[in-house]
C-alpha cells in the first residue's frame, strides 16, 4: 500500500508523459511510412518479378500481411497491460518493435540470399506488427489516466507524433531520391532511414522505464480475463469503436500511398510525391494538438462527425482535381486537404476511445478496436488502392475508398454519441 501511495503521489511533468508515450507510436509509424514510401525500391530489393506491377503488389501485400499480426499482439499486449500495468506493456512493445526495425535494416536482398530474403522480410514485418498491437492502446491509456482532465490534448499527441515521424520519413524520401542515383538507392540508400529508426527505440525504453504507473490503474481492481470481458460483455463498445477508427486509418494510409500514386498514375517525379507527404506531415504535426485542446472544451464527437462528413463529400472531387491537373501544386493541395481532415478526425479520436472502455479493460478494448480496424482498412489500403486502379483503370478509385471509410466512421461515431452520451 505504501508503494502504491508513493506512486500515486508522483506526478511526472506533462512533457515527460508526452515524450515517453509518443516515442513508441512515432517509431511504429515511422517504420511503416519508410516501408511504404520506399515501396518501389523495396520491391526491387526483395520481391523482383518480370512484371513490375506484380512486384509492387507483392510488396504492398507484404506490407498488409504485417498488419495481420496486430490483432494477435493486441490480444497479448492488451491483456498484459490490463493485468501487469500500462508501463510494463509500453516497455515490452518498444523492445520488440526495435528488434523488428533492426532486422529490416540489416536484411540481405533477394540477389544475395534468394527466396530467404522475402521470407525474412515477412518475418520481420510480422514481429513489428505483433509488437505494435498494444502500443497505441497502452500509450493512450497511459496518457489519459495520468491526466484525465487534459485527456483530449495529451492523447492527441499520438497523432502529432505520427505527423512528426512522417515528416522525418518523407524528409528522408525527398533527400535520398534527390541526392542518390537510382542504382545507389536500390543498392544501399534505402537502409539509411531504417537505420535511423533504431535510434528511437533505446531512448524510448530508457524514458518509459523511469516513469510511474498510472494512478487510475493502481486504484483499479484487476480482472483476470480482460479479453473475454471485452469480447463478451462489451462487444457493442468494441464494434462501434472499431468503426470509429476506420476513417482515421483509411485516410492515413491513402496519404501514405500518394508518393507511389504520384509516380505510377500521374507520371510525376518521386520527389514531388514525397514533397506532398512532407507538407501533409508538417500540417498534421502542428494542427493535431490544437484539435486536442478543442476536444477538451467542446467534446470529441462533434469534431469527428464534421470531419467524417467532409471525407465523404470531398474525397472524389479532390482526386478528380489532381487526376485532371497533375502538378506539384495541385498534388500538395489535395494531400494537405486530406491531412487536414485526418488531423481533425484523429486529433479527437484517442481520448474518445479511452472514454468508451472502463479502466479494467481499457488497454484491451483500445488494442482490439484499433488493431481490428487498422489491418483491414489501413494496412491493406495501398494494396486495395493499387488493385482498384488496376481493375477499373480509373485514377479516381482511391477516392471511393476514402469516402467509404468516412461513411462507416460517421455512422459509428453518431451511434457512440447517442449510446454513451458523448459530447
């Protein structure tokens, strides 16, 4: 009891909380972005094929396969976080995440070891997928439970940190494509951004290991069956919260796909696609914390409903504009518009999710809902977009995906607002 009382009395600064909780999420998203942004180069290194389209589709398929490990990681790490503590889950996830990033950094290519190369890439991606299965949920819960009165602002940094990670990843994309010859980029240049990601893991582990457990967890009676409690007793919360994540993850990974879209569908230089990504990432980094402040004042659901509705109404016109007038300025404007809507929607999302589940099952509930939606609607979004374009021959196909994601989330958030009396 004395230990618990001492832990509750320890209040880390808001900055330490944000840095500790956001570093892992940033590493997760940074690595995902690097793989996605360098998809064309990765396809040459690990998945060569006579047909370049087939090679790229296999690369994006492997990108999506890693997301299939997320629900498994969500079950394990979610339950671990609800039974052993939020801090324990945070430290375990960042260790596993760093191992996966390290494997990608040193992985021999297909030309060096043949079929073993794509097999090992898939293994590394699965490890990363498993490790991030509980990262978002445990870090969001950690932030919200330490400072519930600032839940919207603190939790919004989950996506602001993703914006910063995207800014760094796309910065590497622009710099490397401009500075290196294509042969050098294919041979070794693509490893540089993966190697940079290794710097984040040890720092995050050090900081997280020196923060106290959340007071709310220490006050909560621990359930022995958090997964069963969520799936059986809180299935309606799980279903609707999963639906609420769809617009956020769908739009995010379509934005991730845009450099490839710019190269293959619009005939623009790779640097143009990456420049659009840099502008979108910078916008997200700056805007999201202000959305979190606004959510603390007026509530999350109102902001999210407005953003989801705009996704539905404007996705196709935005893609039609850039397909009809493919240029640097139009592409940047379109991607920034999607990023702005995503920032408003996602800035309010984490604290809304945390409010839906009770403390006993909060990490499990957030882990499952987030990691059911992300593999289906996020991880395979680039694959679906490329496939739809190949099937229909229309450059507008990705917009239909964005609009449908917005519609599903719009319905889910309205239902959550009514059922749980959310602001």
